């Protein structure tokens, strides 16, 4: 346990190898593959890739406590246009239905608008994972109109409908800016019941708990946001805080990693396994390397197909049949109702 004690002295665990060391130091727990076997479940394998999730870089206008990407204004990792073109070439495959753009703030990549414009030609669903506040930043205030013109679906982070809780997680003033951005989006039709412009909100727990029932929380969000700000949205997505990056650092620094891992493992739900996002998604990092999911990407755990680890070498059939790489953080996606980029996998 000496290594874990040493790591507690650090405020941030940015290195993926350090993070894996900490996660795998929890020797009292079965590893994730063992847990699957104990529940008479086979090892995870891809099952029809339909989403290409592209991380356009770690540059962001915010520094959120729960961010598993460790993004912020000081980051300089940005996907080049050459790599974006490789992504677009892969996206042409008819197996892909969705292009899922993430970051950092994906909109801060200088090629973001060109990428969206080109991808629109393929008649695929395009998702922008937006932090909302970027829509008010200088140089980005016309983005809502651009996104609406190109029918881009927005998945927007709003950790709580209470100002204090949101600001605690995302910084002072984040809630008010988010409300302004949502009102602007509503004015364009986003989130309206009679509009095709979809606006999903994302809830992350504040603290060390699992998300509550997604459908019940959505009702509370609708009631409070409508009453206080006349804001509407399409649906709510709840996502479990994964024990990696900044949140892992917080768990270690507060001596609560063991408690949180116990919570995740005790809440393991075998019924969520069939709906895990890693089975239908291919994640691309800012350099073009391939991963089973965004979380594996942040832990530098590449896809198992050694000859297909960069988007330029993309081959749909080979990657569609790959074995999924797992580790202890995977318990975060199978706890309770389950967690994915699309929210809860099951109803509680």
C-alpha cells in the first residue's frame, strides 16, 4: 500500500499508468472479467459498431472537478485536420449511424465547423457534447445558429438544476451562463416538443453517490427549469462519475477510493452488460488512436486489435468483432441502472 500512500500526496493523478496502478491496487475485489464470469456472463465483445465518437482535443474553457478528460484552458492537445479527414473517411462506412463529437470543448477545435459541415453530407446523426458556457464565449456566440442550421443534436452538461451544486462542480458563474445558453438554444427551437432539434441535458452526481433514477430526476429537472427559467429540453441523461482522472484524485486525496469502489462493485447489475456502450462505439483520441470507449481512452487502454489501433487503419469488420479491453473502472458502467454516453442503461 506504500504506492497508494505516496499518491495521496499528489493533488492530481494525470498519468494513465498511475491511475491504473491505483485502481488495480484494490486487491480485495474481483477484476471486472472475473465478475462477469461469476455471473455466468461471457467476456465483453463488440456487437455492431454504430457510433464513431471523436475526441477533438483537451482544450476547454472550463476546468470541471468531475472531468475524466482532465481538460482545461491550458491544454494544447488538438486534433489536426489530417486526422479529422481520416475520421470522415471511416464515417462513410454504412455501419456508422452516429458521429459523436466530444472534448474538452469540441467547439474549440479550429476545424470543428468544417468537420460538422462535411459530416452533414453523409446524412448521419451528429452529436455535439457541449458544456453550454462555450456558447457565450467571445468568438463562439454564433455557434447556436450554426448548430441549428446543421441539425446537430446537443448533449449538454448541467450537473444540477440548483445553482450552488452546479457551481461547486463547474466553477462560479457556470450555472447562470448555462441558463443563458439554454434560453438561447430554446429560442432557436432546441428542446421544444414541436421541434426536431434535440437537446439532452447531462447529470453527474455531486459527490460520491450513484445517480438516482433517471426518469424521476428528469421530472424534477423539467419542473424546476421550467418554473425558474422557462427552459425546456428533450430528455435527461444520468452518468456515473467514473473513478479516473480528477475524480479519482479526489477519491484518493479524501481516502474514499475503497468506499467508492465498494459502492460500484456491490451495485454491479448483470442486466446492464448487454447494453454497455463499448459494444457499439469506437472512440478516437485527438491523435487518431482507437479505444473501446472514452474512459479507456483516458487510461491509455487501446483496442485489442493490434493492427487497427489508428483511425487511418480503420477496418470495420475486424474492429466490429474485437474483444473489449476491461479494467476496474468498468464497474462504473454496470452499477445500478448502468451508465453510458446515452445515460442509464436500465430503469431502476
